[in-house]
C-alpha cells in the first residue's frame, strides 16, 4: 500500500494528510525568530529509516521508531495516558524520553518549518524517491519562469521549486504552484 501510494503521489500525503505536519505548520506560525533553512541534511531521514526502522528492529525484534516517534507521542501516547488512568502506572523512562523528543521537535518547529518532515520522518524517506518517478510530477516552464523566488519563499521544506520541482524533500503541498504569478510551475 505504501509503495502504491508513493508511486502515484510521491510525498503528497506528507503535505496534505499528515496531522503531525499540520501541527508543525501551526507551531511555525508562532511569532518569533525564524530560520529559513534550505534543503540540506535531508539525508538524515534516510539514516533514521535504516537505523530505527530496519537495522535496530532486525536485531532487537522491537519497533524502535514507533517507540520514539514524537508524532505517536502527541497523537496517541499522551492522550492514552491522560484518558486511561490504568496506564499511568506503566509510565516510565521511555515515555518521558518520548515526551522530551516531542518537546525538542515542537521547539524546533517554532523556529524552522517542518523539522520532523525534513530530517527525521522515515515514511517521508520511504516516499521521497517516488517524487522523481511517480505519476504526480511537477514541471517548470522555463520560458515563463522569471526566477522571482516566490515559489521558494512559500516552500515549507526549503527547496527551490523552479530549479528542482521534483526534489526528494518536496512534500507536494503545491504552495509553490499556487504562489507562482506566471503559472510557470504546474502539475505534469
């Protein structure tokens, strides 16, 4: 299912369906200093994918990414502990480590747009290569593009869409397509 989804849309679910991505977008709207990080260090999410999703679970027979995922902590871990008193007795160091990782991601999300999506999310790492070969692709009409930078300024993951519209980091939110005043970026 994940492969078929990637083949059709690439990372589009990251830009349109991910609740943790939407949460990060809300946190980024909090006033304060912002860092416009370019699309660098995206390779880190591949390390997370290989280490925490493939290698370590292979040897320990335990789903370590699931145990540490900040999205799972806020979407399930904390609500379950709050709503089910019998689970509170089971809270230990691992739960507090997860809460700590969540707080780090939340703090980073106030300053940098979508840090989890950029540098940690293994599902995004799995879907990234499909951006280059999937059915949903973006293209740039170089004759219409004026290199105004509006597409880059609205990109939540720091890519330069008019230079590389099918970048591995692109979450297919299509903000760049909507921002282009000349219609140079479009869905192919």
